[in-house]
DNA sequence: CACGAAGGTGTACGTCGTACACCTTGGCCG
DNA sequence: CGGCCAAGGTGTACGACGTACACCTTCGTG
């Protein structure tokens, strides 16, 4: 429906076209509907043609990750390390939010892609440039975890729209069985709408966590923290 | 090779036996080798027989999650909230470490299982009992993310054993291209062995992060933090 | 103009989850 | 005691999927 068609005369494929078509297709139909077959069809080509450009599906996914990672801004310079890192990570977050499937794919890689390594190396470099020791930076990166990529592991995968009265019933049942969950869910729902699984401001939560961590890192840095001190 | 065999006379199946056999099989052969077919064979039964006990594979995985979640200790009482939460989460961690596939399966669920909700509700209850506001607790749970389950998103999936000289070559290449990564990897490698992707003490990293977060939570709690304060 | 490599095709295999119709038990009630 | 019926187990089959392998087609270069 996008390209293909006009059989017979079609631009030659290459790795880049394949990768970008895959990203676009995943954006449109979701990652679970992206198969070698559907991608081939999208490109007006037979499935096996793709294997001339990517070794297999895993490598296709690797390549797609690197396309997205390439969208992350380079580090700003001239700012203090804390806000520079913060900005960079929020940029990563913006890139990943444009492609909702990307975080799951990144997590599923069995080895980091070259683009991912570039990005990680440069983030580490930002901490080092800020004066943090290699030792502290190591632990800092671990503590950041998937947050360097701009996403948080979601505990509640945001159930899609259900009709309001079913939700009301569910709410009553939930409140009986999971009083605390319902309470803290309600804590963030100002207007009356949809108490369960909604009304969560993801961006706020992300910045809350990242600032808590960055402040913690800064505190440790200032007091000259070393892993050797910890028994 | 474990049960089955002695055809003809075989204990009746039920949901629980299916679930526990699935957990044991995943422990033994890995989650990616767990199929409805392999599980059926393990139980000495035809694949379709399983569908009398679980609706489909997703529900099988849900059930497996709840088996593991059931292994998490109940909250200790009598301790302050911080160390009580800490202990509980480390118990979750121990349970998940016994079943290395479990974290990936938990992440892949599209809706939380009942057992997961029970656990989350009770962890939230621990913060509330410690006096944290529902508001703060909400954000705290988000900041914890998958860490409530006792795992951190691994950035480097721990490449398995490769021979030492290949590693030495790789090291030289890595050092040129990713100087900072190699530097912080080395920061934690005291003895000379395997600089790349090894020598990381997961348990240390986990506790570093969890304590950083818990300390941050405590600080906010003491100073009466409220999300309303944040612009 | 020929030729060889790079790009594209067609067919086929093994694996997966599972729908659907069927048979076999075993516990309960008359 | 006999018969019944639901719960448990079977067999066959289908439509995805990733991809191996042998083949044909196109095009840039000598």
C-alpha cells in the first residue's frame, strides 16, 4: 500500500532500504506483525530476497535498533555533566517514544549492537568528563539500567480502552483485593476518570526517577565514594 | 527422561502438575526450548492434552510466573520499612535467580498476573505502613521499576565463555573503539582475568542501586516531598 | 560484447500454536 | 450393579513462521 506495486520497475534493494522499511512497517503494524514475509511483501519482493541484505531476522532487528539509536542527539557541550546527561537521556527517550516497539527489541537483543555500544560509550564519557571516577561510573551505569535508553520497565502495561461501566465493576473488585494498588493509582488521578491503569504521567515518572538517581550519583561523587569503602 | 514412560498407568494431569512441570522443564532446557509439544512429551502426553488445563501458551506462562512469585518470602515484620522492603526485594531476587528465564517472562506478560498483583500490593503496603504518602509511594514504585522483582535490565547480556586469546584480540579492538566502556569494565576487574563483559558482581550492582533508591526515597519522605511541589 | 557477481525467485522443510472432532475413562446416581 | 456423562486424553490437520538450497536475471566492468 506504500511502495511496491508498479511491478517490473522497482528501485534496487539495499540494506538501508530494508532497515528503514522495517522500521516504518513496525511503526505502522506493530512489531509482532513484522515478519520476513510481511516485510518482503511491503517491499514488493519475495521473502528470500531479504536474505541478500540481512543474514537473518535477528540481524534485521539489530539493524532496526541501530536506526533508532542513530536518532539520538549527540551530547550537548558546555553544560555541567548532570544536565548534559539528563538532556541526552531525555533525547534517547524521545527517540524511543517515536517507536514504541523499540524498547522491547533493545531488551531482546542477545548482544549489544554497534550503535548501542557507541551510545553507551559516549554516555559513559559524559560522566567521566564530569569528573566521576571510572569506579563510580561503572556502578552508575548499572543503576541507570534501561533508563539510559529512556525507558522504564512498565509494571502495568497500560491496558487499552474498555467501556466505563466494566471499568467501574473492575474497580470495585480491585479495591477489595488490591487496596494499596488502587490507592496509589488514585493518588495520581485528579479528575474523576478511569482510576485503573490510567492517569499516569509517564514523563513525570521518568523524570522523577532519573533526577533521584542523578542527585544520588552527584552526592556520592561529591563525597568521594569508592566501592572499596563498601565492606 | 524424568517422568512419563511406564505407559498406560500415569498419574492424572491437572493445572498444577502442568505448571510445575513447565517450570522444571524451563529450568532444565531454557525458556526458548519450552514448547507445548516439548512440555507434553515431558509429561508423556499428547500436545493437545495440555489445553484441557491451560487455555493457551500465554496462560501457561502466566501460571509459571505465579509459581515463581509464590516462592517470594512474605514481608518480615518488626523492622523499619526501609530494611523490610530491602529484604523482601532481595528475596524476590533470590527467587528469580533460581529461574533465570523468569525475569524475561515477567517482562513479556501483557497484563500482570494475579500473583504479581498480590506481591505488588503487598510491597506498596510496606511503604504505606512506613508512613510514606500514597502520592510518594506511587512515584517510588515507578522509580523502582523492574527492581521490585529483584532484577535489573542488563545492558551487557554476559557473553558466555570464549577462548582467552580471541578475547585478548577483541579487547584490543574494543579499547580502540569504545575506550570508556573498556575503562569502566576494567575498573571492576581486580584480578587480571577477562576484561570484557566479566568480573561484574551482579549482586553488588543490584544492592548499590537499590540502596541509592531507598536512601533517596527516605530523604524525600523526611522532607515531606509532594508531587504538587514540582511545578 | 561477454562474463561474473550481486540481486531476486521458487520450492520445500521443519517447527510452532492450536482448532475441531473424536475416543476413554472413572465417579456418581438410580 | 449398571449405565451415563463430564472431564481428561487423542489424532489429524491447518496456517503461520524462519530459512536452506538451487536456480534465474540483471547490470557494471574489462
